[in-house]
C-alpha cells in the first residue's frame, strides 16, 4: 500500500513540475523576443540560439532581420504584438512581406485578420499577395469574406 501511495505522489509531483516548467519556459521565451530584453532564458542550454534570434531581429541589416523573423517560426515563437509593431517600423517591402508570412502561422487568428484588414488597401502588390496566401493558411473561411470586402481580383488570386 505504501508503494502505491509513494508512486502516486511521485507521479503527481512529476506532472506538476513538468507543467510549471513548461508554462514558465514559454513565458520566458515570449518575453525574451517580444519585450526586446534578455531575461532568465540565458540560464538554460539553448540560450545562445535565442540570443542569436534577438541579435538578428535587432540588426541593421535587412537580410539579418529577415533571418530573425524566419527563426521565430523555426522556434515556435510568434508574438503578434511584436510582429505588428515591427511591421510598422520596417521600410523594405520584402521584410514586411516576411513578417506577413510569419503572421500567417499565428494562433490569434482574429488579431491577425484585423491587422490584415487594416493594412491591405495601402500595401504594395507583393504584400497584398502575401496577405492573401497567409489568410489561406490562417483562416480559409474568412478568406472569401476578405476577398469580397476588398474587391480582390486578378493575379492576387492566382497561387
């Protein structure tokens, strides 16, 4: 009987440790990229990888920043507010297009849909095309409504 109780307690403690570590780790990683500061992430092993993402995202080179945005996907770190802010700060359409592509993998569909709605009409053709492709990944049901609302025709619909 003691062995069963000990086993149950051990399982409960293990599960509590796993979930609290997972929750804390996710919070630290999103804080690392989204808040533009280095925090407790440096205490565990892949810290150099996240520091490299931070360095790339804050680089003066357009290509480095694009690599940083792609690295967010590779590491499953998509902070919608951070990406929206960075979109408004970028001047190069190719970099903006990369940000739109990353946003297409977001879990907060409504926030990204609203962002795309607000930016679509004033965007360059390449960015408009990427918005359409990202909406296909993000929310196919909303895409039809978006196409009607924005009178999208022609080459933008080819893919």
